[in-house]
C-alpha cells in the first residue's frame, strides 16, 4: 500500500472519529442542559404550588375564624331578641259552690306571628313567580357570601402580614407539601430547605441545611401578596442533583467508551502499519545493501583464490602472505555482514535464543580487542584497556556478547572526530556481585535529547553534514536487547565533541 493511501485513510478515519466524538459530546451537553431546564421548571412549579397551598391554608384559617365570630354574633343577637319579646299576664277567678272565690294568674310570652297570605288562585303567573323567588334567594345568598369573603380578605390584608411568618406556617405541613409536590413532578430526591426574611437572615432551616451552598438554590416567595417590605422566602436545594442529572446520560457512557476504544485501536493499527511499512522498507534496503556488500568480499576472495593457483605466487612468500591477509580480512568482513543479518532477524522474535556459557569477561574483551585493533590502527587510532576485574565470570552467549562489544567499538570508529586521532579505552572492574564493562571514545558525542532514544529500534542520531556513516539504527537496539536478556543493564554518558562512554553491568556467577 502506498504511503499516500495510508495517509488518506488516516485523515478520513480521523475526521470520522472527530465528528462522531463531537456529536456524542454535543448530544451529552444538550441532554444535560435539557435535563437541567426540566429540573428547574419542575422545582419552580412545585415551589409555586407549595406557596399557593400555604396561602390557601391561611385563607381557610381566617375564614374559619371569621365564621366562628359571625356565628357567635348571631347567637348573641338571637338571645337579645328573645329578651325583648312581649310578655302578657292573664288572671282568672273561679267561684266555688259554697261561695268561695279563688283567683290565679299566669304570664305568656307573645311574639309577632306572620300569618301567611292566602294562596292566590292558580293562574299562568305561578311558575314565573316561583322562578323569581328562587333567583332572589340565590342573589341574597351570593351577596351574603361575597360580603363575608370581602370581610375576610380585608382582614387578611390588614392583619396577616403583621404576624411573624413562623406563626403563619406549620413546618410539618410545609415539609409535607414540599415532598408531595416534588414527587408529583417526578423529583423523588432528598432536599434541604430554609426560610429567609428579606434581609437574608435564616428564620428556620432543616437539620442538614448548609447555608454556604450558593449554587443550585431555588427561591420562592412564601406569601407573594404580602407588602414587599415584609416578604419572606423559601429556599431549597438538592444535595444529589448532580447525580440525578448525570443519571440521564449514563446510557451514553458505554457508547462513548466504545468510541474511545475504537479510536485507540485505530491509532494503534495506523502506528503499527507505519512501523511495518518502515520495517519492510528498511529490510528491503538492508537486503539490497547486503547484496552489494557481499559482492565485494566474495569477488575479492574469488580473485585471491585464483591468484593462489598461480605458481609464481606460491614461490613468493611476501605475495602469498599478502593474499592470505586479504582473504582473512574479507572473510571477517563477510562474517560481520552475516551477523548483521542475524541481528535483523532477532527483532522478529520476542525472545532471543541463546547458548549460555560461563566465560571470563577479561578474556572475551581481549579477544575482541585483538580482532578490532587493525581496524582502529587503519584510521590512525589506538585502543587501550584496563582489565582490573578479578574472577569476572559471567554467563553469556559468547557470540552475541562478542557482537555487543564489537558493535560498540564499531560505532566509536564510525562516529569519530576528524580533527583528533581516534582513542578507545576499555575498562573492566567488579562492583559487589556485578561486573562493569565501560567503553570510552573521543568521538563526536551524543546530544542530550538523543540519549533517551539511542536504544530504540531504527533510531539514528543525526550526524550533521557527514554522509559516510551507513546503518539502519539497529546496532544499539541489538546491544540493549542482548544485555537485557542477559539480566544486565546498559547506560551511556556523553557530551558533544567530547566523546561517549557506554557502561555495561552484568551479574557475576560466583555470587549467584
């Protein structure tokens, strides 16, 4: 797949995911906003209903009191009328047969008795007259009730607002009204409330009411018809409001999580695709380069072999020695190229297959130095060692560990400075149950920002204007992998234009 095609797919998928996430986030925001508005509207509606219920209770109370007073007045008036009724005295005398006269008297209350009028003769106006009488009776009843209510309202307006608000409200009824109205509006939530006066002073509060709560407070005038200077307020808040609001979008959380998982999977897939593409390109370049690298030593060895078949060469010891040296050098070059191929194949396996043997670090380092000495001297450099470690026996794969030392020395030669002679120094020393191997050079050094990445696969430090340094960023990655698999540690210390020091630490066998 072409790189441009991959980038096109990346852009399309990225825009798709961004659009999907944007839609989900906007939907969640709108849901929360709508839920807040519904919640606020329901609370306001409930508080208004509670305020109305309190006013009705107060009206009922004043009406009951007024009716009770009116009833007392009517009873008193009735008794006074009874006292004013006429009292008549009657006297009687009875004469007995013997001529005795007996007399007695009694008092009788009299009242005006309205004699009903004689019924009119039935005629066609009887129905109309009855209807008018009913209307007159209803009108009288209406006027009486209207006057009664007007009297109660005037009494409330003149007296109610002067009473303390706590005398006008039954707290238990208020709490019952609040709970009932909230449940009727679908707000079955715990709540806290308080009664404030106009000066924001708390007159009453529920047990767990927190006066420091500033946001999410809902306020309602308790008796809105009171004079403005005497209005008191009911304030309510819901401690679990946030959980109630967020519960409405819980069903969106799995969708959002799945989208994020898809996004992470997509990013991982794209990164893997680019790495695989880069790895494929590097392998192809590596194979092409190795093909050319193999051709030169093979052709040189072939030519040298043909020269050895010449009888004249056999008679000249100097020429024979020279050709033998050429074959030896080219063989080493081939071996080095083959080892690079092995290094490349190692990164396709999670675990390196090693054949561990107990070896002396000093002997191994000495062997590498003797092989590498000619290459250092070729560039006019020197290589020294201070092998002070005693009994430095470690368990390593001899071939891989030799390649590690060889790679570090080869890098020192590659990144040497042109203005000073090349100088390499190897040191070994024991530190408790470990042995430390340090390789120091006086090359171009490594920038501080590159130190943390030099052991990454395919990472190459910039060499500025130099173009004679070939490689694919695998050498130090290979070194790090081998040392890690051997349960060791490697670190680097470097300064630009001062050189670098690679320090390897491995566990000793004798202390295991």
